C-alpha cells in the first residue's frame, strides 16, 4: 500500500477539466490551491470541478487551501526589469503599483520594510536569484531603501522578497488570509495550510476561525522561516501536520 501522497498545485495551466482529470488519473492525491494569487472567489469553480470528478475516480479527492501568509512581494509594474550587478536600485516601500519602475527603482508592497531593514542587510528577490545589499534605510515605514545589486538578473511584478535575518512584523493571518480562510471553509477544503509560521501563536487564528465555523479541518504549518526552527516542538504540538516549504526555507537558511 502506498502511504506517500502526491500533492499537485492547481493553477491556470492545470485547472481546466481535461488537464485536471488527467492529473487525478495519473495519481495526484491532493490538489493544492494557492490563495496567494487571484481572488478567493476565483477558486470556487475549481473546487466544484475537483469534487465533480470523485465519482468517476471511485475515490474521494483532497483539497489543500494554502493561505498567502505574510509574504513580501514587489508591487505591480509592467514588463521585465533587468538589474545589473554593481548598480544602485531604490526600493519604494508601501508602493503597490509603479508606472515608471526601472532598473533604478522598484515598488515594494509592504511599507514597513523600510523601517526594519538596516545597512548591510541582504535582500533576496525571486527565490534568491537576485541579491541586493542594503546601503541605507531610513528606519521608518513608507520610505525608500537604497541597495546595491550583488547578483543581478530579470525581475517582474509581484516576485517574492526574502530578508534573511530580519524578522518582519507582519501577522501570519492577515486580512487577505482571513478572506481566503473563510472562502476555503465555505467551499469545503480538506486541509488548511498556514504560511510562514514562526511560533505556535501564528496558528491560533486559523484554529479559532475553523472552530467558530463549526468545522474540524486539519491545519498544516508551513515551515519556511528560521524562527520556526526555534519553536518547532511547540508548533508540532499545535499543528496537525507540517510542510517543509523548501522554496522560501531554502532561501532563508543555508542548505547545510
């Protein structure tokens, strides 16, 4: 009996009926819906499509709702910007959209980043492919952080940002997570994944929301921040399962 389960992320390239059916027939056990992208309501037809295939498959399907969490991202801008090594780039914190983004200036959605970064801190973009070094930071939110490009390359809108060694003051369950969680519970998700869990307290809002909805949906704690390793025993006591989220964890912590 195979005890390992195969999880597949269902996105724009795989959510049509034919592709989804072929994935499930090929052995996918769990369909992961990533709430970081799009609006929660956009996922309602995907839930319905997955559930409609259970009878044909002869087995139940499992849907994992992955909450966005406090993920740092670039803001919106058009096209691709090429960052060159040795050049200076400004991070405009608190700016969600920038019509004139360039190799010299980029928008960052989270305004608090300019308050938390210090001179010499690394800033990694696009899963660590781009590496910046902070030259100056004003120490207050909603300002501009000046960086030097150490490892350059192309970047586009909403690419993820990692700041190893900097503890970002964002809640694990923010407004966007609450909306996603409410939709997932209403739509009938089988598992809820809480992103960027750092302490057991980060899990509690999701547990309380599930209990308030009168449901018993297991919670998966995503381990992708160094602080989580310091509280791993307590997180294990509270969560029903853990996910080693190798993408961000691999950027935040050296492989060894």
